[in-house]
C-alpha cells in the first residue's frame, strides 16, 4: 500500500456512513462482491468474526447447546407450512429453480432462517419429556433479498449468523432459555466487544412472526442510531402446533412443546467497527484483535544491532502470552508502520529505540487515544497485560458514556421529534400501545420503537402516550436504527 | 429408544451399503432431508466434523493460511470466464433465478467450488512479490447437482468442506504448497482418523480442469473400494492467466503467479464411519469421539450407595482430563446402556460394580473388540490414557492391515479384472497412458485408475501396459471407488 492508500479521508463525525465504508475497505475487513448486496469477508474481518464466534460457541456448549447442520435449501411447501403463523419471508427469498439443466419440480428457497426445516426434525426427535430440553444451533449463512443499499456487515443480502432452535416442556423453561441466550449476547457485547447493551422486548407489531415474545439487545452507535445487536424469541407453542412438536409427560400424556429461537449475525462485527473505530482506522478490543501487540524497532545505522536484538527478544517473550507481530520490515519507516498498524486496529504498539535499550524499558502506546507509558523490560508481559486491560476499559467507558448520555425522556410529539432530531439516541416516553403512534414518529423522522422494558408489568414512565395523549400502557424507547 | 431400535440389523460384511446407512441413522449422525440428495447432520455427526475441522484448521493456521468468506453465489458470467480452461460445472450447478418476486437479470450459481469468485479477488489483492505467498481458505457448503443415489457424507448434493486457494511466485513454491496441504490431509487421516492413506497423482484425464497436477490421498475402505480422501491441485498458471493474477518481482517486472487449490469435505466423515464401525454401531478413534469414556455403575439394591458414590467420584476425576459421561440413568439396565454406548461409538466403557469397589479398581472395556482390562483406582487417569491410545492403535492396525493386504500386482486384462473382482483393493499394473485402456476396465467392472505414483519419473512396474500390451509409461493403481 502507498501512504495515501493508508489514510482514512472521511471523518467519522461528519460522514459516518462513508467513513464506515472506508474503514471497512482500507483496514482490509471486506470488499464489495460483483453482485450488489454481497460482500467478500477478507482475512482481517473474518478473523474477528471467528473470535466472536468462538466466545459465543463456547458459552453455548457450556449451557447444553449442540451444533448441527441443516440443508441450505428449504422446499417451498415447507415454507408454506408456516403460513398459518406468519406472513413469511416470501418477498425476501432467493429461489433455486434449476438443478443443472433441469427445471425443478418444486422451487427451493435459499434459507432466510431455518425454523421451517428444523422444526419438522425436532418434531421427529422429541418423543418424551426425557428428550427435553432439546437445543440445536447452526453457524451458517442465510439470504434475504432486501433491495436496500449495501452496508458491509449491517445490510447484505447474504450474511453469516448462528441460529439456535430449542424445545422445552413448559412455557417457563422456554422463557428461561430465551433469557439465557439474550444474556449471552449481552455478555458478548459487554465483555468481549466492550459495548454496553440494553435489554428489552420488541412491540407486538415488530415481533418475530408467531412469537410469544421477541427480546432484543440494543446497542447505541456513536452516530446516535440503535443496532439490534442480538435477538432471542420465545415462540410459545405456535411453531410446535404448526409442526407437531409434542412430547409425552411423566404421566404418559401427550403435550405440546414450547420452543425458542435466537440469533446473532455478523451485524455484531459492524457494530464493533462502528463503535470504537476512529479517523485513523479500525479500533477493536484486545480480546478480538488478530494482532494484540506490535513491536516496532526504531533505529539509526549506528544503533541497528542493539535495537533490533533487544526488540526481537522482547517480542519473542511477549509472543508466549499474546498475539504479537514483530515488525522489522525494511524499506518502511516507523511513521508508515505506525499508521498501518493504527489502520489495522492493533490495540497496543510497543516502540523500542536506543533510549528504551539504554534504560532497559519499552514505550507502550495505546491505540484508542495514543496515550504513552513507559514500562520496565523486566516484567514487561505483566505491563502489557495491564495495558491491554486499560485499552479495553477505555473503549468500554467511551461506549458506556455514549449510552448513558443519550437516553432521554420526552413527552409530546414535538418534544420527541425535537429530542431525537437534535441528539439522536433513545427517547423514553409513555405509549398507548397503538402502532399508529409509532408510525406518526416514523413518518416524520424515521425513528421507531426499538424496545419496551423487559418487565411487562412495569409501570409506564408517563400516564399518557407521548404521541396521542391517550392512556399509556408501556414505556417505549424511540430511536433511529440500523 | 427401544431395545429394538438400538440394534443394527444389517451386516457390514454382507450388505455394506445398507449397513452404513443404518449406522448413520441409528447412531444419530444424520437423517435424510425431505429433498432427495440432502441430509441433516445431527449433533453426534456434526460434533465429529467439528473436531476434524479443528485439527485441520489449526494446522492450516500454523502454516500461514488465513480464513475468509466469499459469497455463496457466483454470477453466471464469472463461471463463464473459466470456460477457456474448463468444461465447467454447468451440468451440476443449482441456479438461483429469482430474488423475492423479481426475476434476476443474471442467473446466480450456488457455488460448486469457488475458484471463479476467489481468483478475481486474489488478482486485486496481489500486486508485488511482497504479497506472496497469499493463502486464503474457507469452510463452507457447496452444491453439486448430481443425480446419483444419496449416501450420507459420501454423495450428497450439498456438502460441507474447506477450500484453500493460494498464489505463489514460482512453480516450485506452488508445488511445495500443494504437497504441504496433501501432507496435512494425510496427517489428519493417519493421526486423527486412524486410517492410513496412499498419496499419488490423478491421471491427466481425471485432473481438476486446467490443473497442472491433481494430487490425491486414497484410503481403502473395508469393502475394497477406494475413497478420494483429500485433493490438492497445482493449478500451474492457467487460472492466473484467466483471472489475471500477476505480481511485480524484485526487478519490477510483471510476472504471472502460480496458484493452487485444495479441499477436504465431509466425505472424510463417511470414510471414518465406514472404516472402523461394526455390526454393533459406530466406532471412532478417541481424538474424535464426542464422549471418550462412559462410566456405568452396576449395582443391586444393597450395593447402590457404595457403587454410585465410587463411580461418580471416579467419573469426576476422569472428567478433568477426558470427555466423560457418567451414565447413572434410572430405568435402564446396564445391558441396554452398554448397547447404546456401543452404538454411539464411545471408545472406552468403564464398568464399576461391587467387585470393583471392593478391590479398589475399575474394569475398562475397549469399544472396538470388547477387550477387558482391570485397572487400579489409584492412577486411573493414566490407565485410561493408555487404554485410549491402545484403542487408537487397534483401529489403525486393522485399517493398515486392510490396506497392506490389498495392494496387488496384476498384468493382463484378465488378471486385472479377476484380481479386483475377487479381492477388491488396488491393482498395480503397467499403463500406456491411454484413457481407452482405463475405459476398458471401467466398462467391465467399474474400476478405474484412482492414482499414479507421485514421482513422474518413477519407472513403471511393468514394461508393457497391463491392458493393451503397448509400452508402459506409468504404474497405474486400479480400484473401484466411491
């Protein structure tokens, strides 16, 4: 790359959309595919997704989830079986009509989600209460033919995700499952991605079709828009009834199971990039960075041997505990290297020059803010550990500040519109429960109700609806969203 | 499950095809999907695939391979660009023609393999010799619309695999890469799957279209048929020329890169099941078994407490080093449990009854052959480690014996046909290099040339072709194959 190609030219504050696209491309995370709506996830981007996946997959397995793999195609008649419950994904489905040179007797949908192919198998596998809970998950790609502008990881026709599908004996068990998975998504965002989330329910009109309750984690982006970070559905008995998922209980009575489904997609990767990155490029927390530490030797002709030997030795020691790159490339000056590693989001840079050698130390530079600290050579690994924890803490603190400062209360149509218009973020208000009141706000300012409090019995924040003034039954969180 | 459902009714020796299908279904590895040619990989099957994947993926990463993800669809015009080189996969492609309710302007192929979508990107990413070698790999599913009978993991229209794609400065570098990956496939088969393989080249007429050399690992199944266990292609410069993959060398001269591709699919899972399993069900080596050790307490009313406490304690200790199941289910007698764990392929069963408690020991039973050994309670974990190694060694020895006993030499049409007809396995013979001689054997007995020796300069085993009697240029290995 040339110096010019390294630079991010757009500004996050002024052009968040173009800035995001530029970071994704220049940091080598993804390229646009030849077909509109599709992307190529490059090694740097995929490596972060793999780490996200590994964390979540580990937690799933610790809590009784088995991975499986179902076909990527679903016969049209199977999708039709959902029709009693749901409008379905029809308008968004990619259809396979030909196999080789033959036209197929029945069209096959490329899966937009797999309830309709997984539920019939769970129905076969579950016979008695001893088979419950049954939990299967798959990591796969799905396709939804949406005709919107492509935004890597946020809006793509094909995306990678995991979808978990479970069956339980009781409504309460299914609810506990729904919350366990939502809790794991929240943990992923907070502990691994350094992004605080807010948990809540989606309003009735925005639930997964047929679901009893759709729960969500919402994360606030720096541009004031909310991202649906992960979703967990209590499906009640609607899918179990449609697909005949029943079990015999301990008294040999046949009962209908209660099911859930839950998913997290590579949108998480989009939220990660968007939240922490800056005008120098990608910023990611240490747990997700493919390279956590880069060691850069800085020398003149007369100090080359002393510096490079010292730096190489230091890098080798750190390599036992961290993911380290020792950057001794010839023909690139330190400034170029600094820029490149900043672009690529390496959380910690260690500079080693003649001074560091003389003082038996090292200079540690934090990626998010450029803060410098000097560390002794002795015990350097512990100092690096501390520095990486500090980097995580800085990222989390900034994201948390963005969230806490941007949840506001408003009442009355004008105040709601004005508050979101001026500040973005969330506006809490009383809500009568009528979709029409949401539509009114949506039409004006493209903000919608992104969540309601998890507790259905919570008293609404205001006695009346912030839009129409009728009696409020809920507190609604309005926001613009991705 | 009932007792009856646990039993494998077909015999491996007499009906290998039906026996295989029964093991796959009853051991809970896979079910047939509603569309012909597709399967559902159940948790027990997928867990083995995940372990295979983890081994191979670890070795790839240690040797410079990065994972990435490319779109599952390829525009028809991109596939056409390969046409100069290859006949193409056209007759086997599943076509997406509609997105939602709209017909697409250009049909999209569901990837049958990804050279034609990956090569254009490697072409963009490679500029100078400093960018080489470039290695990307993806774990994904591919679709080939073959109209043959479904055999889970061996023949399915959709299958899971990894496909690696690399670019190099020289022919030699690309050859070294080709052999590195083939060596890793061999290692997977031998060290992890306990199946010896034979490495060789495919004949010209059976190479990957456009390839300079297609190399293969062949594994011999107990029914005498060969499985192409993994494939690694030296693509020469043909794809680089078609897709313009060039680089500037150190003298700033533009040169054409040399590329490779290599893949291993879930056919490996099929080969694993087929090789080691028996009339009691699944048998897998310890490294791949989701449960490595099952502890079964055996008690009468008066010994229950003593036995279950002792067994639970033993299981807990082993759980720190192995993947252990403690099977204290009520309402299932030990015989039922033994059968079930044998069906599921648990490599080692530990029986604990009053005798074992009294003698402060445990009885270890090897899955492959039912061999019993007694071990002291003290140091039980080391005894289990040894027993698992013994299980691996037994499986490997049996597979190795099958291979070494079934490579035979033959010369003359009648002898080749007779030898394969009587014994199966491989028949080595001189070959003139003419596809027609292979066709003659194929027509008679459905055996083909599965490989040639890796070394092109190796002297042929006979001076004349075993089929036509003309001068031999190669040694050919004939076998029936999956």
